[in-house]
């Protein structure tokens, strides 16, 4: 038995092959106070880094989210406080006094009001500077008072601390979320100006010795063993995080540490902005339809809409002109369907060199970030930054590397066979490039091979996957598995865009238990790419409005899928369907928590490498016959997806599994290499490291000019630094969790409901209040096994050998 996860998992030698794609994303940084650091997916608001909403980002090129490539209409409700009757949750029980000595506008600043649902529709850039500064002044006073009166008890330490943390989390979360979905130069400038002040406060909070000593006193008290598991986890986490935040450093070293954190925050934000700007900068206007031959009608419609937005008012899908961009739906369509090889090459080269030249070049930002992360690790007495990252995860550096290598060697032969299959197929089709396939050929010929082998054309399937039908089927599945009802509640909460939908989640008795926003469509001019989930507010007993019932959780889900074209609804690819299921899995863990300790409720406090379990688990249901048939209805005729097409989708599930797995292993491996062995300023550049890693993780080596690292936001502007391996780690857990339903019998409705109830009461309900390995065993009855993962990806029969 080999210990991969702090708990036993059979050797991955047996693990002849590997898993494959994954999906979703997160962000968070360590300059945040431990309490703010619940979990990547949880507090994007206060990240010391630029918090991306759930910022649970999808893995790059994931199976469920090939759109995660990196990766303003006012509500009818103008007075958010008019819903005070929904008092089971509120952003704060201590509204700010309007008498603070700030600008006159402070009194009416929407960020400082006492609201139940954030006033997303009225917050503007002009509110950020005065609002955040007034908030920080109030919270600084609250912190001073807490330090003066602190005692090693829950009411005199943890509860007032949670209120401070929550207020900043919610308010900064509003601002940061708007930057991700409604970006503007004015908002960027405002955030950039107050961000150092926010980071300064977080460092002050995270390095508070009175609070640290009080937590230590609780841990050492004779009453320690009487605390609940959740409270013990909170105390242990705060002590560990305080140390990682520099609480034990002496004055000079602490000053140095704080300067590093401030600079890392700035670099993270700049990196992300450069990626967004570089992505928006590329536009290719096409007037000759022959140049885009092969693009499906949906892609042509999007390209024409893009042209209209750029001033070509008469553009149409049929006659053009068309504008190609690097946004995921446009990029993927060109790579998979454009017969014009030179167009594919131009777009591919533009994509893999984003943010790598001129004013938007991220190279120096990466170098400086890695240098500062290493300095930070050394100040904390760690050898490298990866050790700092692993201090709060299930894995260790050694276990993560061991897992990746086992998976790499297990996937290699399958990936080589994938490439051979494409070469043979393209040659048989008379492709001139068959003997010299390059990166911009792989997706195109893979799609043609998939269509030929399984007789499936993804574009022809779109009419069967309209967004309204997909959401109805997803909600029906949630009712079957978890006994909840989901209903539209548009108008109850202000939204940031007219496309955003708002939903209420109710238990079997009809009582509201949670709410969530859903922002589905790409908006290239203002919205960050990718897909993510994040919290708006978390469940909390302390922050109850009425003093009895806990504040209810609120989440948001954000995707970048194909928008409606003309009178047609959003017609989704199957990958986009998987992405929605994935993000909904994250949202379920946040919304269905039964943990009332706010610091470990929902997605808070869950180890990063376990947080993808519910999201990847939900993807499996896209291949469940009854579920798929419930959502796959032709948007015009109501016709169900033909049975033979469903069987083909099932057969195609493992298509190119080896190649997809290697792609993820490359990303995870270069991440760990840069954060363990790389020496900033040494003889080897960051691109040398990527090429060296790619020799063993890519059948076709990257282009010499490949600069994908310059847009690798997961590790340079998110929470995945030395943590990208987490996608693979969590896949073992999620596949094994789904296998419990397979064991029970997917056709046995009673057994499925019983197993779903058990999943809800453990994986979804316990939050970060119990160690993830213990939660898994409580659900599954045993430790996890990789067998289900390998079986689901069709790789069990592939011999495991390393590359030459």
C-alpha cells in the first residue's frame, strides 16, 4: 500500500493509467488571515492575491471545461435592505456608522450599507476608495478592541474575530467579483489604490500575537478535548496559518515578510490584468468566408456578433464579416473546425504567446514572483515555496510528485497511441500535413477522428443541449440525490448584468436553505475567462440576524459559455454541460453545509487538494443515462436525444484520455518544478524548465516560442501555486465517491436516493469541520482507491511504461 493522501491508496503501479480531465478553479493567498483563508473556493474576496471568484478555476483544458483555457443592467430591486425579512442571513450584524470622518458620500456608499444581498447593481468604481478605507478604519478599531479584551474562549476570541473577517470578506468580495465580471479601467485603478491598505490590514490581523496566544491557550487548556471536531479544526488551522503569516518573525524579518506580501499581491493583480488585456487585444477580421470554412453555424454567429460589437453593424453569420478572438468559445471553434490551416496556426501562436511581449509581458512578473515566494519560504524556515503550500494540504511535495510520476508513466503509451491514430487518420484523409503534424493540427484532426470513430458531431448535438433544459435537468437531479428544490428568484437580489439569474434552494419542507447567482455567458469586453464558483456569504451561527437560525449561504457560479444567438437560446456543447455540472458541485458543497461554525462551513477550511471532490463527482452524472436524457431535448421539436447517440457519447468518453492526462500532468509538474528546484536568476530560465518538463509529459514538444507560462493564471494569479496537482489528487476521491452509486445500482432509484442522502450528510454537509480523509471514509466506509478513476477513463488495460 502506498500513502498518497495521508490515508491509504493502493499503489498506482496498479494504476496502469491515469485519469484525465478535470474542471474548476480557485484563488487565495497566504497574506490573508487564516480565517480568511478558508479555502480557495471559498474566500476569493480576501485573498491576498487577486481573488478570483471561486475562484475555483477549472484546470486548463479540462475534460469538463475546455473553455477554461487560460484560464449592465440594474436590477429591479434598488433597495436591497427592503428584503430585511429574509433575515436568516445578512452580511453584517454591525453596520458601519455613517459618521466616520470620510467623504460626504460615505453615508450613502452602497458598500457600507447593511444588506442581505450585495448591491451589485449600484456599486461603482467611485465607491471603492472611500468605502474600503472607511471599512478598514472600522475594522482596525474592532481589532484593537478585540486585542484589548481577548480571552481564550469562543465568545471572546473566535466569534468577534469571525465578524471582522466576514465583513471584510463580503465587502471586498463584492469589489473583486465585479472586477472579474464587469471590469473597467476605473475599477482597476480604484482597487489598485486601496489594495495595499487591505493587505496591510490582513497582515496586521494575521500577525496579531494577542490572538495567536489566545488560540494557543485554547489548545493547551484542560477543556481542549471537550471541543467539537469543528472547533478543534478551527483552532489548529488558525495557529498554523498565523505561523505561515509570519506571526513568529522578529521585527526586521516581519517587515521584510510584509513587503514581500504586498509586492506579491501587486504582481498577482498585474499578471491577471495582462492576461485579460492580451486576450482582448487579439482580433482577426475576416471578410472572405473561404478563410473560415469548416466553422459551425454557432461559431459563425458568435464571430458575426463580435464583428457587430467592433463596429461592423451589418455583419451576419452567413455573409460576415467575422471577428475571431482568443476567448475560449472562439479559440476552440477555430482549433477544432477551421479547415484553413494557416488560420489555425495564427490563432494558436497568438494564444500560446499571450502576455509575453511588449507592455503586457508577464515574464519579469513571473521571475519576480518566484523569487519573492522563495524568499518568503526561507523567512518561514522552509526550503522552498512548495513546502509552504503543502503545509495546509493533504499531500506532501514528495507524495504529489510520486502521484504525478505514476500517472505520467501510466499515461504515456496511451498518449503515443493517440498521436499515432491521428497521424494515420489524417494521412488516410489526404492531409498534406499528415507526416508533420503540429500543435494547431491536433485538435482539428482529433475532432475529425472522433466524428469518424463515434459518428458524433459536437456541433450537431448543440440543439439538444439548450441552457434552460440543462438547468431543469440539473435541478431535477439535485432533488433526486439530495432532496432539495431549486426555484428561480429573479428580482429578489440585485445583479450585475441582465443575463444573471438568481435562484432559491429549499429543503424537503419548503424552507429556504441557500441562494445562488448564475452568470453563464462570455462577455469578452469585461469578463474574465474560465469558469468558477465562489461564496458571496457563508453559513454562520455567529452572524445570525435573529439570534437563533444560522445565516444562510449564498454562492455565485460563473461560466463563459456560448451566448444565445439571435432568437435561439444558448445551445451548449457537451463540454459546456459538464462545466455547469462541475461548478454546481462546488456550489452544492457551499450551500448544503450543515456546519454552523462559520469559519469551517461549506467550502471553508477544506484542504485545497480535496475541494474538487464534489465538482468532479457531479460531472459523472452527465454520462448517466436517465440524467442525460432528461436534459437532452431538442430546443425546437422537444425530441429526445436518440439512444444510439447516447451510447456513442458514452463510448467517446475516454477518447484521447492518455493525451488529456499528460496535458494536466505537464501543468502540475512544471508548477511543482518551478516551486521546488528552480533557482530564480540562475542559468535555467522558466521556459527552460517548461521545455525540460515537457520532454517527459508531451508527445509533441512545445513550440520554441511557446510562452504558456505567461498566461498560467492558476499559479501566478490564483491559489494554485505548488497546488495544480490538486486536480489529479481529488479525481481519485471523486471517481471513488461516484462508484458508491455504481455499487448501489444506478438504475435502483431507492438505492440512489439513499446513497445521495449519505453523500449529502457527509461530503456536502460537514464542510471543513472534519479532515477530508475522515469525511470520505465516513461516506464510503473505507479508504479511497484509484480503481474507479482508472476504470472511468478506460486506461486500466494500457500497459504502464515510461517514455524513452
